[in-house]
């Protein structure tokens, strides 16, 4: 009797141990669904020891910007002074070595001048050839001669009317490319454009080698603006590190000394946004879809965290489901905006299984089409899109983890490029000949670099349970 009792006790202990082992083996594994993109190295701060090379186009077409019937200061003259103040001091309270500024007069070649001569760019003799000793007459302006290889501690600034023929535009864009300002192996460089309309009273020389010219006046003899005469644009080109260009653009804006109808544009493929967008407060779901704080099946269990969406599809529900999202978007000041028509997605999918807690699905898995993000729109500081879930595509009841990267492939054009552009060399108006091809060339270089280098503007994480 005692022996039978002992045998029964042993069997009971064995049964309990086996049951505990089974439970232990089948308990769902807690999964950490982390949506954060690993922090990249921070953007470089402003150069602490900066050399600035300052070029002023000295050709006769520029003389009209400093000519006024009553000798009043023009917007161009004010900008020459403003650049001198900002580039000399930086107007920055942080410890920083005083920038070393080198000055040049730009024509077919470049000539070194000093700061005193640079300030004479506010007078017509800098351009019209009357001072044959110091400022001899120049024929054409070869902007590409001022563009040198990119350097971490150098900023190039070029003041010009950008009046270029087609071949000049092509050469200028190629030179900028060749000097590494859009090189994937040297990220962080940028091209900045300050465009300003100014009074102009003088001759504009055609860029065809013929020395033909036309007169353009914005002011009558009393100094009043002539009705219907638009001010004529000039441009300041900045070449260097994005951090230095954006710093000086900020100072220009804060000075409140540039006209309201100016344009500040930065072309920088690696500096488009101030931070990646994630899912914030979540919108209301529709019928067939439940938002839950936790998802659990036989294999895994996960809790909702910030930036993640946990959804459960109602059993036997097969219709497509759509949820509209509106998330914060942080474009950087003055950079070209991301083109929402060219946002593409890269999707990584993991699913639970009996053999391993999470298993990554291959890129050609049918489940890639079970969740799609589309209808992208950007409205100021908001990124809007629609998430479509297709229950019928999920092959079996499981928990599926989707990490979706929104990748920007292109930036948008700006309307003023065409508004300020002259398509004819003899238009004889205020517009800039071949401006649009030049600006679009910079945009295309930006797009090309973005197409070959992943620029993630948003990461969106969805855990979906199909029952």
C-alpha cells in the first residue's frame, strides 16, 4: 500500500513538472518594438576658423545697380554694406575666431583687392572702366573661376547679376558639381542663393560676345520709381558647409535689412529636415480595426510605446481599411521643400512564429502589399498620409511588425525661378536671362544625390494582429 502511494506521488510530481515545463516553453516572449532611428552624428557646428572669399562681379552690367538720379542708396548698395558687416563680425555671441575675409573683383579672371576697394563696389567706377589703373574695364564675368574645391573652413560668396548664356550655365553647374558641393563622399556642403531686386539705372550687356546692350531704368530724373518698371534682380551665391551658410542666412534675416521681396534658398541634399517624423497622437480607427495597448498570441507579446501603432483586425474582416495620419514635419529654414509626389517607402516586416520569436520576411513577400502608405501631402509643418491595410493579403493569423521608412527622392521647384526668368537674350526687361536653367540645374544635382542616398523624412511603425 505504501509502495503504491509512493508511486502515485512520483507520477504526480512528474506530471506537475511536465506541465510547468510545457507552460514555460509556450509562454509568449515579450518583444521590444523600437521605432527610433539610431541617432546620427550631429550636424557640424559653424566653422570656428573660417576663411571667407568675397567676389564682386566688376563687369559694366553691374554699374546700373549703384546708379540713381538723386544719388540715393540703392538696395544693391545696402546689400554690399550688409554683407560687409555680417561677414566681418558674424554677429554671433558664441566664441569664434574672427573670420578672415579675402576680397576679389570678378571678370574673365579674378583680381585680389582689399576691403577698401570692396567698399568701392558701391560706386560706378568699380564697373564702368573710368578708373583704368585700379578698376580697368572688364568684358565678361566668368563665375566658374571663383569656384574652388570645397574646404571645411572656407566660405565662398559671389555677388553677381547671374546674366549668363546657356554654355555658361552648363559650365557653372558642372564646376559646382566637380568641386564636390554635391558629392556623396563629402556630405554637409551646400549652395545658397540670396536673390534681391534693386533699383537699376544703366545698360545691360547681352551675353553673346557682341557687346550689344540695352538701357534699363527704374527711376525718373526726380528719383521716383517709374510706373510699371520692376526692380532688376541681383544675386549673392554662397558655397560652403551647410552649417556656415545657414548661420549667415539666419543673420541676414535677423538684420531686417533685406527687402521683403527677396528670396533665400539653400540647396543641400543632406540637410532638409530638423528631425525625422514619427507617429504622435493617433487618429480614430474605422470599423474592423481596434487600437490596443498590448498585442499577444502564443509566441510573442508587445506593449505599445511612443511612436508605435498597435492594431488588431477584427476576425473574419476582409475589406480594405484606411487610416489618415497627420504628423509633425520639421523642414529646415530656407532649404528647398521635400516634394511629396516623390516620397517612396521602404518596408521591413517581421512576424511571430513557433520556431523563433520574430522572423524577418523577405522583400518579395506578398505581405509587403498588406500595408501601404500613400497620398503624401506636406502642409507647412505637417506631413499627411493615408495608411491602407489589406486584411485579405495576410496569409495566416499572426502578429506582423511593419517598420516603414518614408524616403524623400526629390525637392520642389520654387515658382520665382520661372517668374524672374528671361528666356530671350534680348527681352530688354527686368528679368534674368537663363536664371531658371541655372536654378533647376542645382535642383537636379540635389535630386540626383538624393536618389542615390537614403534621405529618411519619417519612420512609422505598425504592429498588426490578424486573428
